[in-house]
C-alpha cells in the first residue's frame, strides 16, 4: 500500500486558494507596472519656479497623480505607476516651460497642467504614435493678460467652440470659468479686429433678496448685476482702455430688457446668468444676432432666481437649438470647478443632495 505522501515520500503540494493566487498575481502586475522617470531641467531658475515655494507644486502633482517626486537640484526623479509617472512628467515639463516663458504659475495652473497631461496620455497612450507637436489645451492671448490656457478638458472644448461657432451656449456650476473665459475670448476678438465692439448683458434679477430702487444713471443701476463681467474685463484689458471703451460705445453694458428692437452687427455679445432670462427674453435676445457678430450665452440651470412657475429661457433654448448647424453647446460639471478645491467639493455636495431629493420626489 502506497504512502499517501506519494511514491517519493515527498508531501503533495497543497493547492493555493484561487483568491490568494489572484491577489499575488495582481500584486506582481502592480509591481511590474511601477516605473521610474528621471529628467533634467537645464534652467535652474525656471526649475525652482516650477517646483513652487517649498515645493508646493510638486506636492500637488504627487497628491493628484499618486506618485512620489524627488528633487536634487535640477534633477527630478518620479516614481509610481507607469501611466501616472508619465502624466506627472508631462505636467512638470508644461509647468517648467511656462516658467521659462516668464509667466506666473498659480495652483490653478498646476491643475490645468495635470488635466492637460492626462488628456494627452488618453489620446496618445503609445508615445511613439504621438504627434510631432505635443497635445495642448486651447488658449487665448490678450495684450494685458498674455497667454491663458484652458485648465481642463471641458474648458478646452469651450474655447474650441467659441472659435468655431457664432453662437455658443455654456451651462454649468459656478467657478468653472464660463464668464471669465468668455470675456477673455471677446476681448481677443476685439483686439484682433474681428469685431468692433463688445456688448455685455445680464438679466436684472435679484438672487433671493430685494435690492429696491438703485440710484444713479443706467450704468450705475446695472453695475451691481454686471460686476462679475466688469471684474473679468479688467483682468483682460487695461482699466483706462475699459473706461475709454465705455465712454465711446466700443464696450456697452445693457440689461437684457433693453436689448429689444436692436440688430447687433460686428459685435461680440455676451449674456451672463442666462438661466434667469424668461422664454420671451431669450427668444428676443437670440434674434438680435446680426452679420459679423458672435454670441455667447452662459448660465447655471441649478441657480434659477425666476419667480416660481416661470420657465427658464436657457433650458428651453438649449433643448430647442442644441445640435443645429452653427450652434455650439458645452456643459460643465462640478468636477470642472477651477476656483478652489473647496468650491469644487461644495458644488459636488449640493449636486449630490439635489439628485437625492429629485429621486425622492420621483418615488413619491
């Protein structure tokens, strides 16, 4: 009778549980997927600017991409998963080139470089197939502000739509850069001579509180409603040019209600907070578009301040006109907020709460 241990007397191997085998295989693959990237930044001063004060820019790349970055002078070593390491390398090089060109680097620019690098890696996973010119987000360049590049894929699509279409709708939460980029694009068109004037408009609707009668002339009355547009305008244009433009009519500020009966030619017309336009106002505004003009309509459908029961003209217009030839439509999500990480979390929390409440109302 044979020994149960077998002819050789050696114990039979115990079969390894499938779960343990899979775990070990996954760990081996993960270990194999790790990579180490080294690069040398030739300009020491630009390298220090790219690292940021106390290496805060590098720390942000590490947190966002899950890599570790070690610096020795102008030599940088990036360790982590192969894909993440590649994204981190591209992001750091974009920041470094920005520093070399003399541009300021803020934490928002770091977010933009990371998003741009991830997008590039998605489009060209095999670097051998990458185009000669590296992928980069759309940008605008004005005399005062210089080059401003999109900070995420949705901003990239937005700037591309503004270049491509004569009429563009943009929907999304606060802090995604809709108004700021639209004003920058409008200023660019004016400086390039593509349009002769800017017309900035907004519905005069209070956000949950009654302001009452406002003193002063027309500009002083609408100034509180249009202050975000003025702030963006002063970012992209010298304040003296803005004042001169307002005095000569090159830049016009008008409440939405005052647009009736006009035909606007060779102008860039921006309607902000369009979710507070009624259906009738939106139709009136859209039909003001004349030859040689561009129209940009921005709004956040989740922040409608119209009286209860009144339909938002933005929602209706997007439903009717999206997909028509010559009309662009871009939707920003809460993940596209570029104002501050906390703002992004706030917007996400409200969005989640709204979805839960909406689902509860549907069940009832």
